[in-house]
C-alpha cells in the first residue's frame, strides 16, 4: 500500500482491567465489532488509545494481539495505523520499529511538544524529516532489542495535527506539503483533528498531484471533509457507531446528499457530546449500549460514570446508536 485505503478508521480505545493492566480480551472483542462494522482500518495507540499511558512492551503486545485477532477472523484486509509519537526523534524511531515488527502498516506521528516554545516550523520540519529517513533508523541498531529489524526501513508515516494535545502547535498545510514532496515514499498522509477543512482541501488537491491520504480527524466534519477530498475519517465516534460512518460514505458516493446531511447532523450532535466525556467516557458509552468493557482508564484519567451524562447528551448518542443497530 502506498497510502492507507479510503474509508472509515476507528481510533480504537484501549481497555484496562481493574488493576490497570491492559485488557487484551476486551480490546480484541471491540476490534472485531469494528471490523464487522465495515471499517477500512484501526488506529491503535492514538489519543483515544491512551498512548501516553502505555509502556513499550504493552504497545507491542496490543498491536500483535489485534493483528492476530483480525487475521484469525478473516479480516486481514483491515489496515493498522499505529501511534508512534514521542518527545524525541530517537524514541519515535523505536516506536516505529516496534510497531512494524508487531504488525503495523503505517505510523501516526504527532509533532514533539514538551519544549513547545522551541517548536518552530523549522524544528518541526526537521523532526519529521529525521523520523522519515531510513538511514537514521540505523541509530537503533546497537540496541539488542532491535537487531532483528535494524536493516528494515521505517513504516510510512501519517502526520497527526491535533493542537489540543500538543500545546497549541498547529502544523500548516505548507509544512505538511513540503514534507510530502521531500519524502514521497515515507510521508504519505495526515490526520487533521484541528477541524480545518480548508487545510484538508489544500492537502487533498495539491498543485502537483501525488498519492497522499488526508483524513478528517473527527465525525463532526466528516461529510464536509469528503466534499473537500478527504480519504475518509479517523473518528472517536466510530468506536460507538462504525456502520453509521460507513453509511455516510455510501450516501455520499450515491449522491444522496439530503440523506447524508441528515445523518451527518446526527453524528455532529453525538460527536460534540461525546467530546465532553473524554476517553473514559467513550468506553463507558460503549458499555452502556453494547454491554462489554468498562469506563476505566489509567490514572489520572480514572473512570467515567455514565449516570453523570446529561439526558440531552445521552439522547443524541442514543439516536446514533439506534441507527447503528438498524444497519
């Protein structure tokens, strides 16, 4: 694959046991429901997957377990995009190589954000250029854990623009385009959770056309992003209703904009209310409507009590769940 295929991608939540160890059984159960919903791929260890709370070995086990679960159930077609962000180029490379070894197809990379004041466009560009360079992967070859993969190229990279989790760093379309031109075989796409549809339009229709997959990063602007030329969506709400998101694609492809707008409106209301409850809240909603997992995250995020959700918020999510269960 030069770029991730067109479609709906679920940024999979990570489930935890009562003692906060990773609950691989429920993660696999959830991944299978997503696969049955018709998604094109899963994003593991992103923001909704609580990547900052996962250890290196946990990340590898989770990727391998999900890949095996999908393959064993005839869902080998489903693509795995894995969050590999870290504060340094060095650790990002470690994450990429570990993800590749564990079964990932693509890596999703946030800009470094600990030293926010130092992250000017030139530094960010150099960070992504370094991460996407195969030669620099050899920096890890002296570490025994990576002997088996030292000679392999890193995974193709999608740039992840999410200012809310990077201290306000907002990567411009100019910078993303520049990186894609410099590294056409390595920087192959972007996830835009920033909600800037104009930026998405520019990236989806560059002056010099090339394979590049730009995704809407929220259900809230899924349909407008399709009009702008997106490659699909990577959206938290797909954890709740993957089939409803696939339905948007079908309605858009069929030219039924009236029905697409009606469904998009319901997704937008549900997405807005889901965004208020956090990652633990997403899991609590899944438990409420689908009967598996718990609303538990690793501390300090803690747990979410579904009873605290307002009636209006619950109704907007319930409306989308009803559509999901009817498809």
